C-alpha cells in the first residue's frame, strides 16, 4: 500500500471514529455522560494518548534514521565509485572497457532507484546492478609492473566495499515500516478520536477542528510511511550525487 493510500485510510478511520462518537452520544443514558463518567474516560484516554504520542515519535525517528542512512549510503557509494574510476584510469588504457561498464552500473542504479525507465539500456552486463562484472574484469587484468599490481589490488578493494554496501542496501530495502505497530497505533488514535466525538458538542466549529486534527495525524503517518522507502514516493533521496558522478566518470 502506498503512503498516500495509508494516509487516506488513517484519515478515514479517525473521521469515522469521531463521527461514531458524536452519533453515540445522542443515544446514551444521562448517567453515562455524567461528570464522573467523563473524568474516568478522560483519565483512560490520557494513557492511550501518551502511548500514541510515544509510538508516533518512535516511528518518526525510525523513518528519519532510515532516510538518513539511505542518503549516507548513496553519498558513500558515489564517492567510492568515483574513486574506483580514478584508480582504474591510473592503471592504463586496459581498463577503458571496465570503466565503461562501471558507468553503465551507475546509469542502471539511477534507473532502478528513481524509475527512469526511458533511459534503460539493453546491455546484458549493465542489467546486473551489482559490481561483480566489474570485479571479474579487474581480476582478469594482467599487470606488468609493480605499480599496476598495486593499483589492481586497490581497485579490487574499493570494488569490494561497493559490493558490500550494495547488498546491504538491498537487504534493508524491503524492511519498510512495521505494519503491526502501525495498525495498533491507528487503533489507539481511533479510540482517542472516538472519545473526542463522544464528549464534543455537535457544531460546525467542532467538526472542522476534529477533521483538521485527523488530517494532521494522517499527514504524520503519511510522512512516516513515505520516508520508510527513501528511494520512492514524495519525500525521497535526491539522485543528484549519482548524476554528478556520471558527469565526472570517464574523464582522464
């Protein structure tokens, strides 16, 4: 489910909960809406409100951390890709084909993460989004001097770091938001809005205020879900570092 759909479902749940509370209030016996009943329900609701605030804060912090980690991973990978390209350039013209393959790797990373399908390539090797084809070509080199052997070892070391970061990113990409946690949070919030509607007088001002509050909470959930997938959605990691790397790669 997309972030917009999740936010819409949350808004619908909270609005329905408040509406049910308003409708139920008119049919309750007088002793159910007495001052003592209100005090008891308000105390219970305060506990749920505190839990909801803690849960929302935890989810927002988790989503922001996930987003920052993805951004840091991208910048680190870009720096290593540029370093690898420069290391291969110092090896000699024998690495020209390998440098071209590395450039196609960056292009495919852009296509995969940001959905630039119109720039997709049909090259079979470039479709492999891992660094392994580049590593295979680096291992196949036959260095003739000590300097070339040192450069080959350095290139393999940097490519190994890129491969490790790549697979770590793939493993973490499918984690996303813990949906059971989110479902429990929506239940708590719906319970709160039910009590708001239960005690609130039915007038336009109150209804509009509750609707705006429900929209605000739904917006927070939308941001949490959206930032949990840092390469997709409305709030996403910028592809500017990769595009800048493409402009720099291949230069002497």
